[in-house]
């Protein structure tokens, strides 16, 4: 059993020695390993059960470290503007990963064999302190078994990997859903995974329209990013996404079914978990609520489909759609 890592210096030492250590970010907890250490990165894939062709995000201290791990000349003016606007300290700070051609210093295993690397600077004091202490880039996929719900507390990570990975505890994650992933590696900027940094906000910084990832992944359609599987972020219990009216119909027709309901319109009851109505609080709560619902081990989870117009709902709907896909 790994020792508890309560100390940033100790966590950095273990990472430097080739260990995997889970760390908090503002979005979800990540499974950290030094990006230049292919054996440590291999362990991350093994622990998660992640397919080898699904690339990992590399966490950096800021634009300077990012520039050092992308290909010469790849840190363009657009990349720099996005990083300065959205990475910590920026006027519009929010979780954003930027995909760019990779430098030869990044081992192919990190990028699933592909030519591009996703870089992101997390806005969490513990993550930043760890990165500054290390002075090395860290891979950090969400610290959950591949395909299941991302962890938003240290306890969630321990529940999945207690005997395998020490966890640096930074409390519950503020944002609660994963970073926006934007590719600047193609002819036009394109969002590969929606998140709380929206296409609209990016468009304002770059001064051009931004293409969004397909909101509803169609089975069999080509994947936008290797990791954007139709079913992802999913509880073990069967889950369905329903409009409020359909949900009320179900409740009327089968009031005693063995199920849990996640709703932002219905108030708390024995089998109802009430979620907040504003998208930021909803995102913050969502994964813990899905886990609570899953832990009750009933026959199904019904989720009320949010209908709000705020662009943050797009990222939430993306996660709900994947959590409820067959
Ligand atoms: O908020 C986050 O991004 C969290 C925290 C821990 O930083 N990390 C995270 O990593 O969500 P992961 O591995 O669970 O999801 C990364 C997503 C995957 O869908 C992956 O396919 C995509 O980003 N991705 C990573 N590198 C990529 C690349 N080079 N090209 C295209 N997509 C990439
Ligand atoms: Mg993940």
C-alpha cells in the first residue's frame, strides 16, 4: 500500500522517482506521472485500463513550459493569446487544454502515437505548487477507470485506486467537469471537448468563429478526439436522460420503480437528488451526484435534461449524453 501523500514536496519526489501520484485540479483529479518518463506514463495507462491510442493531457506551469514541449514554432500567437486569457492569472481564467504539434521531447506513448499534444495549466493551488516544485510537465488523465465517472474528491480516487496510487488531497474540485479541449493543430481552431471555457469566449479572444465538437455523438460516426467515446463518464447503473415532462410521466405511470432521479426541478425526496439550477453549481455537483445515485444500486437512474440557454449547459449536456449512451 502506498503511503499517504499529504505533502507536495514528497509527491514531487515520488513523481521524479517514476511513481504515479493522483493530484487535484480545479476540474477533476488527475493521475499524474512525469511526461518525459515513458515507463511511468505506461503505468498510468495500465492503472486506468485506458486504450493506448487515447492521448493524455500534459499539465504545465504556464506558457513557458508549454512552449518547451510543443514542436518548434508551434506555440503560435493564437496559442499564446488563449493561454494568457484562460490559464491562471488570465482575465477569463477557466479550464482549457490546447492541442498543438508535439516536440520530440514528448514520448509517443503520451500522445497515443499521434503527432499532437494537449497542454493545460490547471488553476488549483496544489496542482500549481506541485508543478512548480517539480519543474517538469505532468500527464494527468482523470483519475478514474477508463469510461467511468471522473473523480471530484480525493475520496473518489481512493475508492477506485486505493491500493495502487497515493493521492494528494486538495479538497473537492471547484469546476467539477473536465477542461475544454481545443485543437489548434488543424487548419482552423476546433473544440474537441466542450467545457466551461466556451466556444463563444474563445471566439472573442481569437477574433474568429470556433467550430464546436458534435454535441450528440452518433454511434459509428468518426470520433472528434480519440477519447470522445459515445459512452463515457458513465455510472454502472443504466441511466436515461429525459425532458421534465417525460420524467413526470414516468413517475406517474410507475411511481414505485427502483430508481434514482437527478433533477433540478423536483425537490429532494427519498429517491430524488436535487441538482442546482445554475450551470456552474450544477457542474460542480454533477459527478458526485451521479456517484451517489450509482451507489444506491437500484435498477436505473433517470436524469432530467437541462434546457437552459447559457453556453455552460453545452458542456454539461455533453457529459450527460455520454453518461446515458448505450
Ligand atoms: O480537466 C481535465 O482536462 C482533466 C484534469 C485532470 O486535467 N483531465 C482529463 O484528462 O480530463 P482525460 O485524459 O480524462 O481526457 C483528455 C481528453 C480525452 O478525450 C483525450 O482523447 C483528449 O483529451 N486529448 C488528449 N490529448 C489529445 C490530443 N493530442 N489530441 C486530441 N485529443 C486529445
Ligand atoms: Mg477522463
